[in-house]
């Protein structure tokens, strides 16, 4: 800071003796600086919390959903060959086939639509364990 900026800052934060008006300006200046400091502190805390929340949310979503899905139109045929091709990439940790279907659930007087996803039980453990424990990387569901 230059001496000029310091002089202007001190002029408005310190009250002169014998002047009631300058004391009020000094009080307002101190309250304003305290408000700005509190606002900046709150902003820093909120941004830190949001960054942590974003990371946690990303980890929880990726532990349930796969990073990559390979689909066929209208259906995928010869999935073992495609799984082998996908696993040649060093970033792919595991692969497992799944089927997806629509269903209707009825309870009492309520009807709801649902998506039912089935996965090969023999391969499910490898995909689920990797999904839970990995933070970054590729996971393929076929």
C-alpha cells in the first residue's frame, strides 16, 4: 500500500477529537469493514462446503452408476466379444452385461412405473466392488 492509500483509510476509520460528525462516519466505516470481512468469510466457508459436497456427490453417484455403457441397437449381440474388446483398454477395470426393462408396480390404489435392471450375478461382485472403491477411472457395463 502506498502512503496515500494508508492516509485516506486512516482518515475515515479514526475519529478526530471534538467532532461528533466524524465519530459517526468512523463508526459507519468500522461497521462496513466488519460486514465486508464477515461476508468474505461466509463466502469462503460456503465455497469450501460446496466443493466438498460436489466431490462427495460425484463419488456416491459413480459408485452406483457405471462410467461407461455400451449399447446395441436394438440389442447388443455377442457381448463377451465386445466386453473383451473394451477390457483391452487399460482404463477399464471390469465389465458386466445387464438387461433393462420397464415394469409397473401396484400397491393399494397407487400405480407407478419402474425400470428394472438385472445384472449377471457371477460378474456383479467385480463391477460393484470396483465401483465402490474407485474414485476415478473407467467402468464398463455391457
